[in-house]
C-alpha cells in the first residue's frame, strides 16, 4: 500500500486522489468536532478520544510499520508541541462558544494561514484565480460565523472570548497542517508517520485531565469510552486522509478543500445538535462550496 501511494505523488491520479481525500477529511473533521463538542466536558471528550487512538495505534507503531528514521524524532517532538497547543486552544474555544459559531471561525482562519505557510515551506504558490477562491471561501465561513453570532442565544456571555480562542485555534490548524505535511514527506513510509503520530499524540490530554476525571459520575464512563473509541477511528481516517492528501499533492489546496468541513459542521449542528439552519446559512454554506470549487478549477 505504501509503495502504491508514494507512486502517485505528483501525478494526475495523485491529484484526484488528494482531492477525494481532502473532501473525506472535511466530512470526518466536522464529525470529529461534533463528538468533542457534545454533551460531555470537551476536555474529557478529547482526552477519551486521544487515549483510545493512542492505545490502538501503539501496537502498529511498535510492531507493524517501519520504525522512524533518526531524523524523524526532532520532527515528532515539534509535532507534539504544536498539537498540544492546538488542543488547549480548541478545548478553551469549545468550552465557551456554541459549535456553529466557533467552528467556522477556526476553519476560516486555518486555510488562509496554511496557504501562506505552504508558500514559504514548500514553495507552493496560488495563482490569482485560486486566491479569489480562497477569498470567497473565507468570506463564506466568516459570514456564517457572524450570522450565527447574531442569531444564537447559547453561551452569549462567553462568546467574545470564545471567538478569540477560535482565531488562535485556527492559527494552530494552519501551523500543524504545514508542519505535519513536512513531517509526512520527511519519512520514507507515510504510515510510519501516521502510526507514530497517534501513538505519541495520545498521551497529552489524558495526562492533562487526570484531575477532571475524579468528578465524572460513574454512569458517564461508558458513554465517554464509547465516544473515545468512535472518535479514535474518525480521527484515524480524518487526519490520515488530509495528511496523505498533502503528501500526494499541493498542501495549500488540500488545506482549502478540507475547510468545506464547515458545511458539514453546519449540517451536523442542524441534524444532530438541534441547531437551526435557515436560508441565509444555506446561502453562506453554498458560498463556501463555491470558493472551494474555484480553488480547484483555477488550479
């Protein structure tokens, strides 16, 4: 499988595969965000998910995939620090703001910075038409966030701090997108990076939230465990899909396409979390999709 995937790098087939993987990552990332934002404390939800995906990944990292090359260990150290900052910012965001308000801000900030970062790190540059697409997509995402901010009544007293943390989280999204793309390109076998990423990354949140678990009613342990297992497999396919997309093709383009997750997030908020979706939201979601299409066509 590894040889087949690496053979697609830089080819037309690889471009099409990267497109499909980025869109799959968008859908799954929206689902992942909803899992963390559900009825449980978002700190504990994330800790349960991380503990599950770290434990499941351990035997694959240790005994199945090739071990990382020596130069990968400093890269993994950087990955751990960046993702720790991202998780802290994300938990602070979700614990203060309504999902349909803060999630678009996070996702709208990420692609803009990621495209700029990919230009510096990988010498990838968007043309004028693609920048128009980025502008349309980001306008749709932020328009959706502003509309939700005007109309929603949940957690309004903490919404301004939540929006600040959402912008910070978006910055971390751009940072980890470009840095992880560098990491997965730096090893011969992409599955080595993915297995060791989940194994290493799974430790931080469970250790950070040890004290919080003491206040969890015993009746909530099983639901949290179920959420953790489901979230672990969603994370494998979501993160794995976007990382493979960045290895096969343009990092900035994959990052932009992933942000159609905002459309999926709005649908999840409506169908699962009971948050209303009207004609204005529908129009803004269509704008996001149009922006993504422009980026793809103009490229």
